[in-house]
C-alpha cells in the first residue's frame, strides 16, 4: 500500500515535471522576413521558439499543426531578425546637436575639435544602448579613440552583442603591437563581444601603424575597421598632399612631415594589405568604379553611414553600384556628433527614401541583418546565431517600423 502510494506520488511528480517543461512558443505575425537565402517574405507566418532559440519557421497554419505550444499573435506587423548598427562612436554620444551640419568636412571637424569630444557621458551611453535594445537592435560596432576599456565594459554589461574597437591614429607603432587590443576583462566573461582594433583613416594614421594594427587583428582573428574614402579632402591629402583640411591639421601641429603617397584611398588601402574579408570599410563615398571593383574582389565589407555623410555634407556613397558589384553592404549611424539617433532602422528608412526603387524591402533589411552577420559572425562570439530567422538561430527579433515599410512601399 505504502509502495503503491509512493509510486503514485512519483508518477504525479513526473506528470508535474512534464507539465512545467517549457513548450515551444509560436510568434505569429502577418509578415515574417526570415533573411535566409532562398526564403521570400512569408505571409501569415510563425516563428517557433524553444529555450531562447528558433526551432522552426513557416506558415502559421503549418506551424500550428506541428507544434502545440502557446501562440503570441503580434498582429499586423513585419517580424525580422534583430538589427545591427555596424558603426558608432559611443564616446561622442554627448555631442548630439553640437557640431556644424551641412557645410562640409572641414567646418564640421573644426566644430568637433572645439568641443570636449572624448568626455564620455556614461549614463547617457547606457541609456542610448537600452533604447537600441528596446528598438530590436542586437549588435553594435563601437569605435573609441580614448575610452575603449570603459566602452567595452559598458557594452559587456548591456544585453547587446558587440565589437568594441580601439581606434589608433598617429605614427608610433607600440613595441608590443598586441597592446593595441585594449579592453575589459568583462568582455571575455560575457561571451557576447570582442575587443578589437580599428585604424582611423589613411591620412591620419601612418602606413606602419595601419599595417601593424591590421596584422595584430589578423593574428587574433578579430574584425578590423577603417574609415575609407569618406570625403574629397581625404582624396586630396593622400593623392596630392594639398587640402584645406591638411592645412588645418598642420596649424595644429599634426602631419607636419606628411608626404602624400600619390594614390587614391581604395588602391592605397589595398596596397597596404588592409582589405580582406575581416575588414569593414566605413563610408566609401568618394569611390570610382575601379575602387568598387577592388573592394568587391578583396571581399572586404563596406559600411555605409548615409545620414552622417548628409549631416557633414560630403556627398553620398554610390549605393546602386555597390549593390550591382555584390559588395557585402552594412549600415551604421556613425556617432551622435554627426547624426540624430543611433537607430539602424532610422538609417535604413532614410536610405530607402534617398534611393527610391534601388532596393527591395528584403535587400534593404539585409543591410542591417544578414550582411553584418555575414561579416561579424565568424569573428565575434554568438553573432553567427544572429541576422536571420532560421532553425537553430537565436530568438532575437525586431518589428520593422512603419517608417521603413512606408519608405519601401513609396519606392515601389
Ligand atoms: Zn566614424
């Protein structure tokens, strides 16, 4: 009798255990953008989630028949993977609205140099990162010149995946080049990011320092980032050594001994061995057809920052030509010293309105999901599980805002 009661209790406990085991949950949406090669935009679809990972994706009817779990009906929305911001300067978050807009690079940099540009406002940065997460952002690539360890620590304590780049500029190569990879112990512990190195630009950073920073990145299997072909002054400095910007720098004691290499930025970057599949070239505004083909052949990725380019007044990158060349295109907001917010979807909406008809909705979404995941995925822990809604991927979603959907509808 006692034995039977014990058996019954055991069976009841087993039953209870079965009941409390989490069941797959179905997230239903009127549209789902899986961002997986070969998959179109799905109508009335569901993403099935179990234990924070995606178990399945397909039409809602089909998923409902396969899985008995609870349904969260999100209604008339387009569900997409969580998005990436592939280029920001968080240490300049406090500069919102304080720099000169629309007059070109030299007036903008003069206005920036007059400010306390590197005085990180930590609570403000944390608030911006939280806002990004709430908007469905999962990844940030940050460039920091003077505060990389602090920014790495802030990113590690957020819920975001990240690459925290320490940006080098000037001439001197450290005796131990690996000291360029600076960061926080918290990064390794969090398992969501890396501390990496970025070169500032071809005119501000010596070929030796650029080469050493790229070499140390390659040796550690890290992503590398470089501002490249951002504005006409950059072209003039490296090509001819004559530019108002160079005059400004010399007035301030920089580049006093500068010798122009006599090449355009993209061929110069290629010659220095900076372009490969682990390099993200940021801006790429002043590029020729030949430059685009060099970038495509190198397998480097390109990060466009169209609103920053508009804010500063340097022109726009040739989006259609990059798309036609098959370059892996990503999107970044740049810092709040040259933009109004850090929202990748706001950047995409602006780009789609600026280039009506140039991209389908899925091509546009790829710039903030699939493409940056292709670049950062092999280089940053956990990022290979982001960027698409497919079985085995992380259950990190975003809802595509109406401003983005409208921009693509208007373009059709
Ligand atoms: Zn930048």
